[in-house]
C-alpha cells in the first residue's frame, strides 16, 4: 500500500523563536537556512505574523515588510504562511474592516500565501472579514480553532466551529494548540469528528511541546486523518516551543504514513540553527516540561511574559501564585482560550490580582474583555467583575461584533503616519503605524540605521557578565526601580543586600 503523505509546516522562522527566545532572532541569522528550507519539501513555511511584526520594529530596527519580501525572494518554491489575529491583525486592538482588508491585500502583494486566521476568543464574527479579504486576494484562507480545555469546551463544540469557518470560505481548518493542552485522544476525536462531519476538508494540527505529550497527539491526529502538522527543526524545538521535525519523520517510519521530507536538508537546517541558538540564551525561558499547564493552561509565550512582569516588580518568587490565579481569572472572563491577546490580558490581570488584591485594579484591556469589546466568549462572564469593569471604565457592556462600533479610520491613519519623520509614504508604513502607533515613530526615525542583532556570542556574554560584576562591586547604597502599574510610574527603592 502506498503510504499517505503527511504535509509538514516548518515553524523555525516564526513561532519557534517566538516561543523559545521572545521573538528576538535577527533576520541575518535565518537567511542562510532558507535555501535548504525551500527545498526540503515542506507543505508550508511559517515565517511571519504573530509577534514577529512587533519584535522587528520594537527590538530589531527591522522593517517587517522587508523581512517578508526577503523570505519571498529566498524561498521561491515555498508556500509562505503567517499567523493573523483576525480583526486584531497583528496588533492588540480591533481594526475597522477597511484596515483589515488593506492589511491582507498588502501582505499578499508582498509575498504571503497562507493566512492562518484566528480569534483569541474563537468568536467567528472576529474572523469573517479577514477570511473574506484573503479569499478576495486568491490566497489560502485557513480558519483556526484555538484549542483549550474547560467545563464548557467539547469535541462537538469544536466540530461545530469548524463548520462555521468552512461556511465563511475556509480552505482548510487549523486546530491550534498553543498551550500543549491537546492530549492524544482529544486530538483523535476532534480531527476525526471534523473529517467525518465535513468530508475531505484539509485539517492542519499545531501543537506546542510544553507538557511532553503532544508528539503522541500529532500521531493520533494523523491516524484520525490530519493532513498537515506543524513542527520545528530539532535545534529550535521542545520546551515551550514545538515538537522536532526530525522526530516526526522518525516516528512515521514503518507506518502507513510518510512526510517525503529531504533528511539531508533537514540536518543542514538543524546544524545551522544549532550554531545560532546559543546567541539568544539570555532570552530563553527556563521551562522545559511543565505538566502543571494542564491545570493552569498557560501557553509558553505567556509564561515567559508573566515571569518577566513579576521579576520587573521584584516579585519573581510569586510565579506559582500567579499560575494558580490564571484559571480563576479565565473562568471569570467566560473561559476564553489563552492566546494573544487574551493570554496577555488574563495573565496580566492575574499578576495584578496577586500583587494588589483580587480585582482591586483592572487593566483597561481586561475591563474591555469583561464588557464584550473583544467579542463573545463561550461562557458567561462573572457579573460581579463585569460591574467592576463598568464602574472603572464608565462604559456599558456590548453584545454586537466589536468592529461594528468602529468608524472608518484609513484616511486618518494615512494623515498621521505620513506626518512622521522617516515615513516612506507607503501603505505598508501606514499599516506599521496602525499596528503600533507608539513604537512606529521611533522605528521610522531610526530605520536608516539598519537592522540590529540583539543576540550575543559566548565571548560577548562573558564580557558583559564580568562588567556587571565590577559594576555591582563598585556601586553601594539603595537601588531605585521604575515600576509601571496601570499606566502610572512609581519609584520603588530597594536596599542592597
């Protein structure tokens, strides 16, 4: 019998370094692997979207659109894939429909092929316009189910959501497990349910590896009929990242499935990133395997974000308290899946609850989540917390699609963006400003300086550590930290030990 070929999406160029090293990888550390990635036989190469756009302009002084064009040039034979947050695009708020359409159009024009469209709340209304825009460009619209577990989430519910996405014109369905919660039997049940209900629809499965069970989940998903699975080359895998590409290949040997990937090229890709990864050790999460996530449901990127928030406020030892608080906040919010931006919103509120008392202060984003301004969750929101949000924001709860409240904003964005020094007058620059209005002005002004690499060689790290030791010995007296809470800065003075 001829083996069934399983497509593979390689995520080393986007989600792998987003999950392992806070999205800090410089473009110059990726380009030399692109020829092998292009020829290895992947179904698609995920290389853009998610947090890469933000990181490019915030930390790397790099134009994200130029990154996309470079990938297109270096991988002419590959389907390039991105992660798009539906009505949020790549920012953290909802954009009106005209901006959504313009963003998709420009992404396609600059080289994007596959748009994995998701919504943090699994609210189909927040995905519809982006999916339509992708279809209009003739590119591949992939409707996404964000997988989570709660008393309200069921196999039948996920199958129904897949049908809603197909009705919107999805060309394939992605089952996105960002927190490594997808256990093997559930993977089988959901994928088989979608296949049995809707026939020959393509199903892609995306898992992180943080809980240690999801390589088995990928196998069960394949047995249930999954067509494509996501992996990361082994030197950029595991921990809060993804399952290793080569391990998938080995797992399928002797079965009725194959990937048809070129192992010689995979080994070259592996060796390339094995040399690169140590440069970013300073950004790596300490998490390797964490089965507590089955109760806390915290995805890898969210965990490192919360750790850094607590450390910045001198409370790094309270991470366990925050992890226990997260599922309680999640339940109060109606059990949203924890993925950008809901993960940051719920996680930050959990930090606030631990440090300042239960719902004594709500972040503006959490208040908006409780009032419906991000969309509908599967569960009812805690009415007491809704009242706190209403009182704090002086806003009323809503039930309509949040973007329906937005006025057309493209002309205003054009006027504001083109007035900034360093703006090149392109629609792409307007979109960069729209996504990150506080970061874009500085980026435009400094863009001519060229991209910077924040990775460090072992020698540079040793030198930096030695210099810091000298500084610590030389400086006496208290240290003053600036801590930002609720948009207000406070000075915190800490005596030296």
